[in-house]
């Protein structure tokens, strides 16, 4: 069936396939600077769209700037984005490889957004997410800035990243229509379990990053190996993605890679169906 088998979720009136692509790994080592293989990164992005992926997640801090620039070069400058939703994020400063510092001041967030609009070549961002809530800046200022972006039509929807249920509720109480939440969540890391449940209840898209990490479940003789025995040719990563897709109807995994072969492997997870017993075995 292909990517359509992952199901769809409507974001801001725009349906997207639930299995997306995360564009962090197309940058250099430490998520810093250009990729070692520029043309290869462009091929991965174009192949993602060919495979039917309609949701691509990025951020201004990936590179920084590099990921957004590549997305524009690979997609917008050729045929436009069409039915592909580009979600981006702002709110981090970068001082070097693997160095990340949140900054949520109103003027900085506005600069992040304005530069993303320019790099992506659009007048409005489909989904703009606050990369982190800055503990040194008033939450009223940060949430108020998200509302300003919406009121000005610079973004269609807003979301939050690495937050708790209480954080989401606080943003909602401030009037922010939270469309998405992006937290680390996978078979091996279930710390955001209550957040997944809250997003499911609220109809908020949950975008798990690091989605294929299976942790201890991938140990020899463990649950993942037992399930894999009934799915010849299916990788543990594909099973981990299949589990996520079944976990909640608002789940939108975004496995990232700089390899076309790995991209195709991840995308094939949409066709993997777990039985009730297999799902329960992995949900330990």
C-alpha cells in the first residue's frame, strides 16, 4: 500500500500522512554545518516526497539554517511544496556542534520565524513549534509571542517541544491553540506516556523524535526479537515504527536519515501490521 497505510491526520485543515520525515540528520556532524554529501541530502528529500511523505519536520537550529536551506533547494525551488507540510521550530541558539541553548525572548523568537520564512521561501509557516520553553524568560512572553504569530498570519498553527502535560495545559489556558507536541518517545523511552494520552484526548498531534530506539526491548531473546520472528524481512526499526503508529491515532513518527536506502526502509514500516498479541508483547 505504501505510505498511505500509515493513516492521515488533519493539521490546520490540511491532511498529512502520519509517517513523516525528520530533516535533522541531513546536516553536518553534531547537527552543525553542511552535510558531507550535499547532493545526497537533496536526493533524500526528493525521494521522501516521491514515496508519498507529506510531513517534513525541521528547525532553524539544524545546521543552523542548513536543513531549511536544503529543503527549499530540494523541494520549493523545483516544484514548490505542493501537498507537503513543512513544520519548523525556533527558540534555540547554537554556539557549536552538539551545543544547544534555549532563548525565548519575544524579539529572538520573531527573528527565528522571520528567517525561517525567508529560508523556506514562504509567506506563512504551516506549523511553527517552540523548540523549548526557556526557563529564563516569562512564559507569558513566550506564549504571547506564539499568539502574535497566529494573529499576524505568519503561521497557520503552533506547537510545543519537550514539554509536560502541565506545560501544555498552561499554554492552552493562556489561549494558545496547541496543534502539536514534539517529545522524545519510543519503544525504549516511555517517559512521555501521560503526554501521549493527553494529546490523544485533546486531538493534538504527537510527534515523537528518536522514534526507532527500542532500548532493552531489542535485547537478544527479548520481545522485539520474538515479534520479528513472525515478520520475515521486517527490521526492528520498522516494528518500532509500526508500534508507534498503532499506539495512538494522533501519533506522527518522523524517523530521520541521510540515506535513501534507510529512508525507504523506514517508509516501508507503514505496511507492517502488528497483531493484538504482538502489540501487547511490545507494550510492556
